[in-house]
């Protein structure tokens, strides 16, 4: 089969898994179902395929939906995020360094591999840095995949449980805007015009984000620029609109992009580090809950937003599923991007500082 046919099969599998899990009401079902189905078939066939350029599209559309959620009240909230951002970054780095050192002492893995296996940064970035410091990049890659899986399969169901206990509604978005029905969407010709207008804004934001990200060599800027563009236009005009199904499809694409990175080699390496894998999986869930409780208590933030903001998942993925849990996607996105930037910048420096003393 050609790459294009494998791509079509991958998307078909991702959509099937996504819709099935949505029907089963699994937390973040569109993303998790696509991830699980494509991941399993990727291991079995070794040929599941997604064009890497689709990462740009998923980040762009994720930025659009986050930007669309920004209202004037949200802007006022964002100015108060310095305190939770500092708490989030400081606590997550301290806890992850502690978990990495504990794994080094008890697992038999070398110190570089242990410390980067638990690094809450980008999977690709942490794996490349492991190579630079002569650690086992294959083990780190597997552990980083497990880190992401722990978020989608364990942390997110916990978010759903906590959300139910706190009385928040899944997909809660507040009262509909004036001029819209109870579903919050325009109708007829107005709807078509707004979708077209929103698509043009999305293309502009995505193109600008891609160029800036290439110049800065930091792919998350695609999400940020797209989000800022959409938020600015939405605040100025209030006319951005895109059907919810587009967000669901984007979640499925995001899940597929993660799922195709799982291969048979990942399973082999996982067997070699089974105990550390369990340690990391449970460790990140515990860290997620601890940080969320601290932020929620100290910063008076709802628990769903705090959990998703402090999860060690991707910025775009966490923000995309935020509305499903009644969380604030703008806050989730800002705190997730802050975590990613700070971890990528400071974590490797701290590792290099620690290494000589071990």
C-alpha cells in the first residue's frame, strides 16, 4: 500500500475509534479513542501513517477554538495567571526531578535516562536532549509516550469524576449569546458566512504562526499565534463560529498523530523497563492531582481547569478537550504553554547541573 492509502486507513481507524468512544461517553473520547485504535494497529501492522504536516493543522485549529472561547471576562482572568503559572512550573519541576532521581536509585537505569524519562516537556525535545547527554533515547521515548497515555487514560477520567462531584456540567459553556438559539450557533446564510470568515482567519493565523515558529524553531508558537489571532478577531467582531464537529475531528487527528508513534519497538523497550513504566505512569497521575489541588486551593481555580492545566499532556490536546469537562480552555492553554516553555528551557539546565554530583 502507498503512504496515502495508509494515511486514509489511519484516519478511518481514528474516526471509528473516536466516534465509538464518544458514544461510550469516555472522557475526551474523540482523542482517546483515536489514539487507542491507531496505537494498537500501529503496533500490529507497523504501517499506520499520518502526514507530519497535519500537526500544523491540528495546532492551528486548536488555537482557533481556544481563541474563540476568549471573551472580555477571560482577558481579565488571564492577567491573574502569574501566580498559578509560577506554582505550576516550580512544583512540577521539583516533583519530576525527585521522581527521576528515585527511579535512578531503584530501577537500574542510568541517571540521564531516568531524569529525561520523567521530564514533563515535549516528547521529541526530551528524546533529542537524551541523545545529546548519552542516555538511552529509546527508553525515554517509550516513557514519554506512557506519560501522555497516563494523562488521557487515567488523569482525564479523574477530571471527569471530580467535575461530577463539583457539580460542573460537561461541555458547560454558559448562556447563549444574543442573536443565537439555545445551541449557541447562528443559522442559515449567517452561519455559512461566519464559517467562511472564521476559516479565513484560521488560515491567516496558522500561516503566521507557522512562519514565526519556523524562525524561532519552536512549534508550539503555531498554537499560540493562531490562538491570539482568533481571540483578537473574536473580541473585535464577535463573529467567529465553527461547528463543534470540527473540534471533534481535530481531536481525532491529534489522537492519531500520537497513536502512530507507538510501534513494536516501543513494546520491546517497555518490557525492558516495566517497573519504571508503572512507576512513571502512577507518578504523573499523583503529581497531576497534587499540583491541581495546590493551584485550586491557593488560586481559587475550579478543579477541572486546574487538573487539565497541570496535566503533563500536550498544550493543544489539553485545551481542545477542556470544554468537554467544563474547564476554561484559554486558561488551560496559557498554563500548558507556560509549563512547556519553562520545562524545555530550564529542565535540561538543571539536569546538567545535577549530573556532576551523582
